[in-house]
C-alpha cells in the first residue's frame, strides 16, 4: 500500500527520535559550505594545540620617532588601526630563516618589527585596567609594508589597503602563552638586516600600551578570541630587497628571521 505523505513524515520523525540526539544532529548537518577556506592557525610553543586566527588588527604610528618619520605629530593623534586579512599570516619557526616572497607591485618594500598580542577572549568597551586578562600570548611579528603604495594611496586620500593588507604580509613566530612569558610593558625590540641593526627601541616607548590598544579597539569593534594585534613599530623602518635576511628580536622571546626571496 502506498504511504501517505503524512505517514512518511511521521515515520521519519520516529526514526530520528530513535537515533537520539547525536543521530538527529548528524542527520541535520545543515548547508554544506562549498569551497570553505582553510582556517589560519599559529603554533603555540609547548603544545600541539594551535591558535586559530579570527582578525588581525594593527596600530599605526605607536612610537613617537616612527610617527614623526611618517610625517605625524604623535602628541596630537589618537590611536588608529587597520586590519590585515587573517590569511596574511606567514608562520615562522624558531631557529628557521623562512623564505618570504618579495611581493608584486612595489619598489619600496619595508620592514616593521612589532610585538604581537593574541587574544583568548574579548568584548566591547573593555577598560584598559582589565584588558590584559584577555591576552592569551605574544610573539614577534613583522608588519611588512609596500610603502610606496601605502604613501601613494595616502596622498590621494584613498585607503591604504594595498600597501598593508596583502598575501604573506604578516610573518610571525609561534605564540608563547602569558603563563610562559608574562606581559610585555618594557624590553628591547630590534631588527637587523644582514646583521646590521636598523630598528632598535624599547617596548616602553609605545605611545599606547597593549592594554590601551585593546581598550581603544574594543570601542570600535567587538573583540573576540582569535584576534591578534600588531602593537606598532619603532622608527627607522626601511626598504629590503631580494636576498636580505631580517632578524627580529624582542627581549624575552625567541628571535624570528626571514629571507626576502
Ligand atoms: Mn606597523
């Protein structure tokens, strides 16, 4: 005998109930994501777990001397931020000199060494005095910059995107947890190109601390676990060419090194 539509539906419901919650969940996986992008992850020192990246925020002009070399007056400027796409991350292993491709379009490719903070939680309107409790860990990063394109766009009052937010523009070492290394409010930060020191400063010279950056960012965006923050570069940013080896140092973290290829 042919089943009515109602009987078929009722039969399916009973079968689903018999499977229990797990079976029901498996039976209703929802829409399938076509061409799903890979998640971007950063290794964590001391564990096989990895950190899944949600967003990459970068502060601009956060050291006085760098602000001046970029043509700004640091005493008059509130903090400002831009983003890189999360898949701009280039993971660099400890002890490795990672090959980093010279990008397209630029003739003035600049290094910016920076302390990077990674968040384990977030929220909106986070007070600065509670901000560091959201930090999972830290690493050394490079905010690689197509300076000619950034400046040309700035001169035309257009977005900087093409100068900052491109493939592989965010090389960084593996994360160290706060339990392992604590928080960074001071300590030497430097970058050498072919063994010649180009950038050298102290993290205490930041205009806006990591805690203040989190507080400011959280007024504009809801922060969340997986967000990472580039905390700004000292002065003496400058160009690199193919074959150059960059060595980045932050006191309390392992060195991070790339070779421009
Ligand atoms: Mn930067």
